[in-house]
């Protein structure tokens, strides 16, 4: 998926922690550089996010969005 966004960072899903209807996803872009995003379990399943999978962090001043290629 292509975005016209200079704040698009590719990475690897390193951790997923579930809590009720939400999940916390940790995406590592480089050694010791990672971001965490809170997503609904429905979004997690729809995107097919899994530990070790590739994803993108779309970082904006007010939010972080995860996406797949």
C-alpha cells in the first residue's frame, strides 16, 4: 500500500499484547527504535498482524496508524 506521506516507517511486528477489545502492537523500525499502537482486535484480525510480520507505521503529529504492504 502506498501513501504520499514522508512519515511512513516500515518495520517488523515485535509484540502484541491483548486486553479486552483492544491490543497493543509494538513495531520495530530499527534496533532500539520502535513505536506502539493501540488497535481494536477487529483491526488486528482484519490487517492480519502477527509477530514477525511486516507492517508500516504512519506517523502523524496526532496519531500513529499501522498498515500492511
